[in-house]
């Protein structure tokens, strides 16, 4: 996610957008939104994937 944000900012700088065009609070709010999106979307998916793998491993151990 950090790589994507960095690429977007670098691209914006290349086309002439200046980082002082918006106050720091706008960037802080944007960072908070990205962090909340990570927690609300990506983290539950990672938990689900880990739980699915653990259930499969337990079923395999019980089958033996």
C-alpha cells in the first residue's frame, strides 16, 4: 500500500502538482482512511485465509 501511495505522489509531482497545495491535515486524514481500509478490508481476509489453512491442517491430522 505504501508503494502505491508513493507512486501516486511521485506521479503527481512529475505532472506539476505541489505538495504544499493542501494542508497537512488533508494528508493525515487520507493516511487515516488508507489505514482504516487496510484494517477493515485486508486484515479480515488475511485472518480468513489463515483460519482456512489451519482448519485444513487440523482435518488432515484427524484423518490420519
